[in-house]
C-alpha cells in the first residue's frame, strides 16, 4: 500500500476550507470597501 493512498485528505474537508477562506476574503473586502466609502485613509 502506498503512503499517498493511506493518508488521503477527505474531499469534504478541502471544500469546507475553501468556502471558509473565500467567505473571510469576501467579508474583509466588504469591510475595506465600506471604510473607503466613508473616507477613511
């Protein structure tokens, strides 16, 4: 048995991490654009 077959990352975990990271990026971007719209430097 190969080492790669034994320790395969679950696909659901990878998808959940990608969704979570995208959500954080979107929320930070929204906060940043709000600050720019209000005239913060």
